[in-house]
C-alpha cells in the first residue's frame, strides 16, 4: 500500500451538505465507478471482499462507499443474432458492445417470451453486511440505473429508434417492465438505514445533445426517474444522476424530477463554469476531470486541472471532485493519486 492516505476521516454529513448544494468543511471526492485494479494499487492488495472496498474508500478520502444490487437483467440468457455471430467470429471484444441493429426484443412475440428478472433478497447481500463494517462517519451510496439503456439495448438502438414511431406500444411495454424492476431496486436500497444517498445512472445524451427527443424522454423515461425522486424525498436523502453528454434541453425537467446532483459534467460536452452559473443553485456538480487526461497526462497536469476546479467551481459549495466519467483500469495510477492528493491538500474551505 502507498503510505500516504487521506489526512481526514470520512464524514457523510460533508458529502450530504455538498450534494444539497451547500458548503461543507472541504470539497468531497465522488465517482460513479473506480476499477478494482486502481483500488488494489492503492491499498496494496487485490480487492476481494467488501472489507477491502470499504478500506479503499476510507483511505482514499471518500465519505461513502458505493454499493449496487447484484442482478441479472437477462436471466434467460437471450442473445441477439448479431451478437451470437460476432462471438462465433471470434470478435469477443465487440460482443460486449451495446446492440446497434437488431436486439433480443424486436416484436411483441419476443417480448412475450422474454424472461424478466425478479428482485430477490440475495441481491442486497452487501447492503446487509455494510452496516456492521462501515467505519464511523461513512455511509452507503446505493447505485443502479439504465432504464433507458436496457430498453434500447434489448431492442437494438436502430430497432428502438424505428419503434418509437412504428411500434410505440412495444417501447412502452419494455420501459414498463424494466422501469418497474429498477424502481423496485431503488425502493429496496432506500430501506437500509446505512444508505445515505441514491445514485441513478443512465446515459441519455451525446457530447452534442440528447440521444432521443425531449418528448420521448418525458413519455418513457422520466416517469420512472420521478418515482426514484419520490423515494429519495420520502427518505430525505440526496438523489444523484449520471449521464454523459450535454443535456441543456431537459435541465429544468431534471430539477422538477427532484435530482440534487449531476455527474460527471463531461468536459468535452459542456463548460462546467457555465453549468454552475446557470444551474449551480439547483444542482450540485460532480466530476469534470477529463478521463483522457487521467489516462495519458502527467501528474502535474492533473494537479493543475484539479486546482483550477477547486479555484473556479468549488467556492460556495455544491461541487465534488471526480473524473469526467469513471476511473477505468487504463487510467495511470500516478495521475489518479495526483487527483486525490490535490484534493487532500487543497480541498479545505
């Protein structure tokens, strides 16, 4: 393990206050995901248990640990013809990509035969164990997502796009089944006292704008996000939302849904200073450190960018430092440490 660790203890109240757009004692760190290799490099051993993960988050300076239910959304093992063909051709990397053409549910008949997941107690084992393992001051951020993404991946994006016009009933039926499952996951996570916030992730935008029309999002996706928002309000816990890309066209609706914080404010999509100027009183902003910089830059460049965000975005609160997406395994560990250490050393208000 690298001997240098965060010089402060976890304090979820710090994170909660920031997510609610306030200013705490220091700027928190937050990520949607961190690759286990990065965690292992930090603590000096493989990440094999929940205890290992908690130790990483604590020593790295996070006020929370992110946990997700373990669920197979395709328990019947259905595969699209194109995915099977790619696997037979040995194109194993591409077989993990999102389905672009024809997916596994392209007709009412395929919808009727599909095997849908059921929410079961065993999916929450880590949540059951976490309360006894968390150090003082740390809580769980419960995360899941992808109502929109699962729907278009089940159909294939091209098929989904045509069906929005030609077969909206099928689109609605899939959203209802997927949305019902995922809202139930959030309702179950919210029942745990150790859960201090909920984090819904679902990409709806490219760097240039939304993937589908605002009206389609209002019709099919946002009703389920509103249900998650109500779950958060009932528990009085923050609601965090992740989407890549630029979302100006639906920002006011995201406010109305009840979202407290947006992650990751992808730097190629928009200027975080403009987002804070226009919406800083309605959203906490999380992230904005370019993943390419973390992967190919130098530690001093990362430190300079973090320092800029601490100087230009953090004042007044409502900002958490993190990557502009997630921290994948190809990020240079020294760059990741530079991000952490800059916050440790310069993140106090």
